[in-house]
C-alpha cells in the first residue's frame, strides 16, 4: 500500500501521519539542529554555540584576563544552567580544549591546573581546575555592551544571550574548527593571526583580489604544535580556492652530534593532533618488529617541550633515509584534510574559499562598526541633552536654586519654567490643589476653567491618560527642559556649582559635538567605514603580533623530496645466519654459518626439518599445502638462543595447512609447482613474493587435493613418479608459465596420485639415491620419455621404494 494512502473508513479524527513523512520531517529537524547548533562554526566569530556560551558565561562571571581564577566546575555549571542545557562533562571538555595550547592556536581560556597534555592524558576533574579568560577571548567580546550584535532569549527565556560575538579578529581561521554533522563535516586548520589581518587589509584595499593573491599573505596553516608543511604551494592554493584539500605536515627534527662520529636524531615538534605517547609506541613497535632495522632505539626525553631521541643502528646510516622511512611508517608525517564548511551569517552551510571566509568576516565587522557607531551616537545625543540642561542651570543658577528650595514639585517647575525670561528670585509656593492643571491645557480660558473643576469633563485637546498636573501658571507652555535634563539638574552635586565645572561642561559639549559629527560622517561614508575597520585591524595586529606570546609563526614550509622506496635488505646490516625450522614449524636464526650436521636442541617430540645457511638481507619463501606463498625477512627471525617461535604466528598459515617447503628467495628464478593430484605449472619467484602476512595464492587446490611439490627449475626435462611407481619424462617446455592457477596435468593416474618430481638436463641423465644412499644414474631414458599427461612406465631397477628422487 502507498504510504500516503488513507483508509476511507477511517474516522478523520483518527487519521495518523504517514510514517515516511513523519520520520523524514523529524530527521530533517534533527539534522538542521546538529548542523547549526553543534557541528559547524559561524563564519563571523568562528565559534560553535557551546564555545560562545562558555565565553559569555565567563564574562558574566567577570573572569577577565587580569582578574582572578574561578573553579571550572562553577563555569561549566553556570554555562549549563543558564545557556547550554547539555551535559556538564561535554561543556567542561569543550572549555578544556579552549585552554590547551597544543590544540588551539590562540587559547581563549587561561587554565590553572591540569588541563591535559600532548600525550593524550585527560584534564583533571572540573572541581580541581580553575580558569579565566585570555586577552584573545576578551577581544572576541569587545563591543558586546554597545549593541554590536543581536541578542536572543536563552533556552528557558529567563536570560538573553548573544547570537554571535563581535569578534575583533578573524577567529575562524586563526583557531580553526572541526566537527561532524549530519551529511557534512568541517575541518579548518589554524592560521597565523598577523598573516590573516594582512590579507584582510589587502582585501579592504582590493575587494576583487583573487585567492592566489591572498596567499601572498597567508601561505598556509600555522599549527599550534609547529612542524613543517611539505605540501607543494600549488596544492595549498588549490585547497584555498575550493575550500577542500589536504596538507602534508611533518615533524621537525635535527641531527645532534655526539662526538667521535656518533650522532642521534632529536624530534622537537610533532604534527598537529598527534598524541606523543601513541607516536612513541608506534616507533617502538617498528623497532620490535624490525620493520626499520636501521633504527636502534627511541627515547622520550620530553618535559615542558617535546624531545624525542632516535638512535640509529650504526653511525653509517643515512639520516635522511632513516627519517624518510619513519615518515612513511609512522605519524611523524600526517595529512591534514582541509574542509572549510561554515555557516554563512549563522544560517547557511557552505564550503567557502579563503577569500569568502575573510569577506564574511569583514562584512560582519562593518555591521558591528555601524551598530556600535549608532549606539555611541545615541549616548552622545543623550549626554548633549543633559549638558544643554546643565548649561541652562548654570546660566540661571539663582532661579534653579529658588525652584528647588520653594517649589513642591521642582522637576515639573524646571521642565515648564520659561528660561528665556528674567524673573526675580522667589517663587510662590503652591498650596491650593486647584492651582495645578494638565500640562496640555491653557490654550484658552474656558479650557483652564474646565480643567480647574475636578468634576468638569476634560477638553477635547487633552491627551488621554495624561494624569500629570502642573501649576496653573505653566499651563499652555512648551517644555523648557526635558525630563532627562530636569532629572540631571536635580541630581547635580553642590560641589559642581562652580565656575570650573561650567568650563568643563562647555569643553565636554564641544568635544562630544565634534565626535558626533565624525560619527555622522562615518555612517554616511563607506570609505570611512573601511578605513576605520582597517585601523582596528592594524591595532589588533600590533596587539597580537610578534610581541604576543604566540604571535610568531610556528609552522614553517619546506620542499620535501619523496623518500625513495628503499628495500629492506638495503637497510639491514649483512650478516651470516643459519635458518632452522623444526618439523612442528618452530623457526629461529642462529648467528653465523654453523655446521649443518651439528646437533641442535628441539622441543620434546620435535626435530629438524629445514636447516640452511642464509644472510640477514635475504628474504625467505614459505610454500604451504594450501598453495599460498608467504614471505619472511631473515633479519626478523627470532634469535637462536631459544627454541624460536611458531612460524604460524609470523604469517597467516592456517592450522590445517602444512609447510611444504622453505627456501631463500632468488630473484628471477623459476619454480615448478605441483599438487598431489598431478597438476602443475611453472612460476617465476618474483610473482609469488608476498607483501602481507596473508601471503599470495599461486597453486589453486581444493580438498582433498593439496599442494605437494615446489622445486627450482634446472635443466630441460621433468621426471614425474606416481604412487603407482610409474615414471614419466617429458620436456619442461610443455608446461605453461603462469602466475596463478590449477595448472595442467603432468601425469595420468588410474588410482593414487603424484609422489615426486624433479627437473634435470636430459643429456646428464636422471639420478636418484638408492636405499643404500648411493647415487644412481639412468642415462638412457628412451623407455620413459613421452608426452605430458601420459601414464609412464615402471621405475628403473634400484629406484627407491618410497618413490622419491632424494
């Protein structure tokens, strides 16, 4: 049935919303809430709601950068109770990240106590730590009291919170941001604030500037942990143009001379968002597994700063080659994925270029400037009004004093007194209530008489609801002073009644009138507005520039040559070893080339199976009965002091599979593979070298058939013997050369299967060992020569009873 179909017999009051529509609408609501209120930052101030609310709550608690600290529990509690009704643990975690100088480029919270470290340790509980704002966060809040931004009701309507912070600098790019929403994510790296301001100033001068031009001022990110950016400039430019890309970042390292030709590598800066403890563990793992045998040891000597010491295996090791391998196999080099997905005007998610982000900030700063200017002009107008009233009071000081002394309502008297006339000192005190009339009366005598009669109806020209009354003598007059002016005069201190104060009032009035004229000019000229914004940005550059504690660029740039793929053998010291593998599959490497007939110790019930001389630079091939080849590095074999380790723990050889053969890999050599069913083919050794523990499939077999033979190809003919003791000899050229497959039929059997095979030169004859251990040779093989897949003839006289050639 269609989801939107409705049962005609259903009561209209019982109609339910279709499930698909209900889920779709609710999920869309959830998605929008996640995008706008949690994951994506605002392009204007670069903050998410939780960070904005934390800073605003700290401001309300008066935690200035020059003041005292307050318990973090109080800060997170106030933020949760007043503005952010979510878990206090999440709020404290967000606040702690704002205090970590290895996480945020310019910390917005000044933390006191354990706020975590670069090793990945968590901050202490909020009851143990204290915090306050930094000058950077105060700069984000500047102008909040000057109507710079809109406010909205908090979650329960008790309080007001800012929709966005005024943000005196481009915090979005300065500190970066990351988050995962529904169907979208953001990951913005931090940048140097001086470079960002320079780019903003250029954008003010040249609004049509391209992203490539802005990169002359912002060459790339500036991470709080430093490091070296090795991404080509063209790739960075492309990322800034599109808002998406990736940037390669490496650790900073140097060679430390230890004297006598000895040296070590010291890492002083690690890539951004890499936990040092896990990095050390990874490097130690590379040493343990011998994946980088030229690295001998790793020591973490870090204190307040980062200091990781890498010791080479030998002083003859090339430092660049060593670091190139470490960059490839560890987080000493990472890729930072750039995705500048932000909320434009706090509403629209958009992947922005560098120019679009800076333009959004500058447009916002212009809006902040105009709103603060209008707010300031309103303050000036109010003050000028007060000053005008005070000046009137000074010019008519005796009359003001007389009104205040003798009038029952001096405020009304001050407001309706005619200050343009000259009056003698002394005002009759009003004692009769009929002497008070409405301030709007007095246009004619009849109106005055009607107003004086409490039972009379009000004249039609009176404003409804105006219950204030004034002395009859002021009826019909306009205001002499405003309510604000009269209140200011009444609140004036006696000590202000001196000539000097009058001079100061005149000076202040002139100064405010000049300032008001500047604001009017500013609001009427776009050029003056951008000029003022540029001045504010230059002030911020001076304030947070090179003299600031974290003002200098931390991350540098370098052109990194790609590390060549160095074979492991080239990194391994070449030393002789003796490889020993037991019947039960325990493998080890003895130092040096020992006597192969020497008696060795094995576990109870175990004995020798493979023993041969090799070198540490060799690679070993293991062929299993499942038809797969596995590769081992001779340098990574366990030492010979113990019994070794099970080979199955070093490669993923199944328990039901047996080891068919173990030998040294010879590049370019060809092997003949055969199964117990008598199928086989020729393969080149280079094709079967595996790069992973799981090995590489070569001979395809299916139970109960197993891979049985793996022999190097020598000579021009193949001799095959079956379990029925029949021998067949045919040219090896009749076998195909393959990389993987089941192969072709080598010999045909009525019953049983293949027992053994070997390759040889027909001119030299076929040799084997008889039961007495003597070498026997059959030169004339005419009787056994045939085509591949033939049945063959019975074995020659003296052929071993176990049907094997060796």
